[in-house]
């Protein structure tokens, strides 16, 4: 009850901490090289690289719903780590890089195949000894599901992960973002997703969809019922949420993983704070700071560095050092 009470008390500030960084944060002093990689099924994924000479460490960044690799929270994390000796790979989900993807499908909250493909591609083209994963929101859910469901087969180079603002219980998260107080977020997501449907229809794709119904979808659940679920092999939204919620994958995670979900996150439901799952898996750590909003975690230092970047680096670098020390010993 204590966590829920705090979450309700600070929810107005949670909206401020969510919206201000999204609208006003800029990250300068970092440049990335884009690589387009063709996927085995005939599509493509665009990856932004920040190369650090002679570094054997790699950070893989996964963005949130309808995000992309050049958003401030991705660039901030990439800059923080690259300045401290890490290569960075920030990938764009299909349709998110600024160019619509080739296939009818898009991406979804359980799209672990594409994350695995990106990681294995990175290991082929870079001489990497240690890989760490960072995911935000939907990207955090993908990361956790990947680490749990693929625990026995992930590349041995993956050593740790840190995720932020994770809607790990998708059905309750979808209901929460549909609440009146959160309509500004939901309608923003719906606008860009519907726009992509129109783009695909113009090139002759998704003719089987009832375009009128899709465009009239009032919330995320309706959209997922009509598009996301059926398009990606699920019966409906409920089936999609059940199969792709990372909370069910947490018991299987086998690398050190830190989950950071702020109590004043306006988008997360109470079920998205997986206390029980973390207590039963010693490799998991859950932090629930009072402040942070959704993918906010604003910092106050003069370098424009955010709390999320500092906390992720401390956690992931410490595990890299432990592994290096053990190898040397």
C-alpha cells in the first residue's frame, strides 16, 4: 500500500517529469553513424553506432513505443557511456527510423527476435567482449522478455542489463494509459501509429485491415485488437498482452538486471512493479524512486546528465569490472 500511496501523491509532478524532458531536452556533442542491416525475412533495421576506438564493451539501447534512436533519452545515454569508453549501438524498431519498413508487420512489445538479431549482428562486426543492455519503456519490456525467454541461448558476451519505466504487465498498463489523465500520451501514440497504417496502405499493404475502424480506434487496446495483435500472430489484444508481458519472464532471467520504475510514473499500473518476482530471483534488482516520471529521471548537473544515465552506468560498469577481475584472476 505504501508504494501505491506515494505514486498517487506525486502523480502531478510525474507528468511534469515525463513531459519536460520529452519537449525540451537536447543532447549535443555526440555523433552517430547509421547502418542499414537487411533482416532474414526481407525487411531492414536501421542502427545508429557510436564507435569508441579499441573498446571491447558494447551498450545496446532499445527505445520506447513510437520512439527512435535520436531521441534525447537515447542520445543522453549513448553520450554518457561513449565518453566513458563504451561502444554504443542504438537500434530503431521496424518503421521507427524515419522510413517505413518493407513488410506489412511493424514491431511489438515482445519483439525479441529483432533484438537478438541486432545483438548478434553487432558481435559479428565488432570485436566485443562484454555486452550490456539498456531499454526504456516498451524497449525495457522487450529486453526483460528476451533475457528471460532466451536465457539459455543468449550470446555469452551479454553480462548485465538495466531497464527504465517498464510496463512489464501490459494489459493493466494499457488500461492505465487509457485513463483520462493520460489521454495526452495515448493520443500521441495513436496518431503516429495510425499515420503508419495510412503510409502502408498507400504502398498496397494491409488491405485486409478495416481502415475506417483503425482510424476510429479511440484507445491503445482497440488499436491492438485491430492491428498489433492480429498483424503479429496473436488472436487479439488480450492474447498479445498475456504472451508479451515481461513480468512472466522475470523468473528465468540469468544475468544481473536492474529495473528502475519511478513511483510517480503516470503510465505504469501498480502491477508493473514486480516486487514478488524480484524477491524470488537474486539476479534481479528493483528500484522504485519516488521521482522520475516516465522515461524522465531528470538531472540537475551542469553537464545535462540525467539520473538514469548515472545509475545505469554505475550498475553496468560495476558488473563489467567484476567479470574482468575474475578473468584476470
